C-alpha cells in the first residue's frame, strides 16, 4: 500500500457536540486538524475491510475535506466508499444510503444550520450502520482516541480523474473502491414509496401553489427533482435552489428569523398555499401556511395525528418521541392514539434506539427537525412531503388543519429565546447557579407563577439502559407552563443559552393569541428564576423563534 504515516498530537477541543464536531473553517482547515480528527474516528471504529458512505452539504471546504478523507480511508484499509457526486449528499440521504447499501457507517461533512464560507463553520459527523448519528458510547470512544492520538495515515494524491468527484462510476485507489453515486436518485425513490405522489400531483395540477426555499443549501437539487419534476410544481416554486459554498451569505436555519424572506412571502399578498424551507444539510424543515406559521412542536403533533393518511404510515404509528425542550403537543396526540410517548435529550442520536426497536415511528425536535423510521436522521423534505400528502387527502388549508388540531387537543403556545455570543464562563455560571438552587425552587413564586417542579434532566434509554445526565433544566409552573434552559452544543463562538418556553391552553380556551403575549408570564418568571438579566447583563434574547 502506498501511504505515509504522519506524526500528530491531541488537539484541544476535538470533541463532538450535539451533532458532530463543528469549528470555524479556519480551524478545520489548519494543516493536520481534519486529518487528526478523522484518524481518531478511524481508530475508534476499526475501519479495515469496511464500507462507508461519504458526502456533505457542499459548503466551503467540502471538496477538500472529501479528498482528504478518501485518501485516509484508503490508507486505513477501508474496502469501499460510496460517495455522493460532487461530494454532495444531504444528511437524510446519507442515512438512507447507509441503510440501503448495508454499509458499516458514514461520514457527513456539514455544520448544518451554521453559516458557511471561508469565515463560516465546518463540521464532521460519523454515523453508524443503522444510518443514525453515533450514540454517546461511540462518540466517547472517539474522544478517547482523539486524546491519545500520535499519528495519522494518508495515501498519495488521488488520480486526476477522481479529483473533481464529478463523474458517476467506480474507481480504485490503493485497493479501495470508490463508487460515485447520484445524490438524489435513491432518496427520491424512497419518498415515492412513502407518499401518495399521485394525490399530491393532482392537488398541484388543480391549482395548489407552493414555495420551497432551499436557502442555497443542499436541498435545492432534491427539491427540484421531487417537487418540480416529479410532483409538477411550477418551475420556480423552489427558490434559492443552487447550492453555494457560502449559502449566498445567508444563515441556512429555517426559522422565521433566518428564513424571513419566505416568512414574509407567506404573509404577503402573493402568498402561495404552502411554504417550506430546509437547512444547510437538509435535515430540518420549516412549514408555513398562508398567513400562518406552524411551530415545529405543533408540526410534529399534527404529523403524528395525521400520518395514517400517507401510504407509508397507513397502518398507524407505534409511538412518538420528542426531545425534552420540544412542547408536549405530541404527547397529547400519543395519549389519544393510545401509543407510547418518549421524552429524550436534545440531539437526534437519542432517537436511534427507539427507532431501531420499533417503539417510536415519528420523532421531532423544537428546532425544526422531524423524521420517522424511514431513515435514522431528521428529514426536511420528508416532513414537507408528509404535510403535502395530508393536505392532499384532507383538502383543507394549513390554517384549517392547525386550528382543528388545537380545537381537538388544545394548544401548546411555544417559543424559543436564544441568547447568543455569551461569555462562556458567564453562561456556565448561570447554569451552575440555577442547578444549585433547583431543590429550593418548588413552592416559590416568580412573576406571579408558582414553580411546582424543578429538575436537571437526565435520561435513561429504555432500550439499552444508557444514561445521559445534565441535559438541561426543566422548570414546571402551575397552570400548564414549562420552561427549559440549556446551553447549545453546536456553536463555534462563545456560548448560546437557549430558553424554551411553553404554555398550554385547553381546547375551550383562547387558541388564537399572539404567541409571545401568551408566553409573557413564563418569560418573566423564567428570567427572574434564572437571573438572566443579572448574570448575563442581557435584557432580551437575540433570536426569538
Ligand atoms: C441544535 C438543536 C438540536 C439539533 C441540533 C442539530 O443543537 O437545538 O435540536 O438536534 O442543533 O441539528 P444545540 O445543541 O445547538 O441546541 V442540525 O440540523 O445541526 O444537524
Ligand atoms: Co441540519
């Protein structure tokens, strides 16, 4: 074999967060940085003789990183790499390919919703053979390998024919096969299996209009193929469809703040019937109807209540899982359907065991992530298609469906307030102080609300018994209000405090209040309990979603 061994040493901060390792491009592209982390993963997973899927969201440094990983895979004895053409694969498409091809795992190059470009972020995530993000048992092993690493292995330059990664077909590099595949084909076929494309096509041909904002990120080619070519949406229904290295300077995070253009469009005079957006790597979704935004927690609940209307879920769903800070709306649906409901820590990796065991069929997070057991990642376009399938069958508008849902189950008013760019020590101190006083909180009143429970969320996986502690603070108030506080694990600069707020209103209550107004008491009480203004010097959040 033609490879070289280079000396290296452990690098400070090479530790995956909520979803893989994320750093500034300038850090990831330092000589030896990517190589050292990639070797740490290889050391943890023993890749000799194995097959992996490889692709990314196309952001700046994607192609360079792919070439490096290919050369290192060859040097580490990998048998085969299944590579997305031009180095492109959405996160759900990677998950599907791993499963479909029976691969041993995959490598996803993405920092998801974080901005890209030379001054933006880059990321690397390892997924296991079930198609899902590596569980903590494996990420712990990767960290241990990163802490003791002393060398990495890399083969010589790739042949010229392969350098652009643009031609489909099979290639050989140092005994390793590289198969370059179309990134969209298999994924689009899976979507056709799950949903009633005929019904959706019929709805669209009879005048139903839609706008999908790909935010210049990875979903553009997927959405053009599926929504425009296969389902007949008018050309131009998919906007910002061309993936760009820096996402056109945007922030590919599908929420009312960063996808403001779509949001405004859906509230303007030319609003189509349905609007949606996805993120950098295609695993998130934002759903907007004419003049109405669907909060992600509500979306999960509506999808759970109506999934049986799509062919892929016609036999019903086994259970619904949501992350802890996601609202309880989906729990109410599960209760009515008589199926299990789960509350997991933040991050898709915690859904894997439930999906594998068939205990949960649908999963979701408040951060615009929804998915099912069709893959082991959240899936932006899947959520869009399930919504379209439901709209086609019910023949009602997004607003009607949402209102009907609230009238049946009640409404969980919900919002997330992010305090960004915080001094890391100050943010850690706030969480530490809050955790210290948890035992004293029940019984106290803040801003007129009574705290009835306060806990530091810990989770025992019901399938494999693994335990995750310190997953965020939950404050439960009398009168159906809840607040959750945790620090983000995906940022690359300073710290971000996320404060998640919810207030339940029963079906006979006022279901059409302004969300921030409905939550004002919970906001005030939580700011006071956690001492946000006092400890952070901030009077309000930077991003409200
Ligand atoms: C955020 C979200 C979390 C999501 C994660 C990865 O994590 O809150 O729900 O799973 O991003 O999503 P954090 O630690 O910053 O709160 V993605 O689309 O980056 O793969
Ligand atoms: Co993402």
